[in-house]
């Protein structure tokens, strides 16, 4: 993996697809007028080759080539598993 790829950390919100998970990434953005930090959420579809991720797991994803119409990320590692 080269240094040009983007990484994100997020939480799995859906694993109902085959080899695909939906990962929600939260970030803090400063409001231009009120100068208050506001949470913004972005949802990415990520490739999960072994169907190892469960809803609630925290994962690290990396940007890849397009794998389908809207899947451009892949799960690199599960940083924290959800308690079963």
C-alpha cells in the first residue's frame, strides 16, 4: 500500500450485503458563522472479503479502485470488536 491512499476510521452500521459493509465516519467541522464544532457523518460502502465485520465494530478502511457502482473502500482491519 502506497502513501497516497486515504484511510478512515469508522463504525459498521450495516452488514446485510455479501462481502460489503456500510461504515459511518464521523468528523468535527467548525461552523463558519457560529464557530461551533458540529458532527458530520459520511457513510462509505467498504469491501469485507471474509464477511468478518458485525454491526457496531470499529474498523479502519482504505481507499481503493472502484469495486462496484458505489464501493470504493476496503476494510483493512477491525480495530475493536463489538461484545456478543
